[in-house]
């Protein structure tokens, strides 16, 4: 009974250690995927604009910043 509890505790400790060790790698991969998805969505949104609309927005921004 004691060795079974000890074995379960060591397995849980090993799993927790692996989780802590691999957390930066996994979170970096997830963040990279999220960033890529955001960039693709932004580029698709920009391709929907015509150059006249972009120029109008740019002029509005310049007027606002003055």
C-alpha cells in the first residue's frame, strides 16, 4: 500500500515536472500560431480595401494628428 502511494506520487511529480519544463516551448508554439492567424486576417482585411479608401483613411489620420 505504501509503495503504491509512493509510486503514484512520483508519477504525478514527474508529470508536473514535465509540464513545467515544456511550458515555454508549448506556449511559444501556441503564441506563434495565434500571431500568424492574426497577421493573415489583417492582410485579408487590407486586400478588401481599394486604394482610394486607403488614401482617404490615411488623409483622415494625418488631419487628426495635426
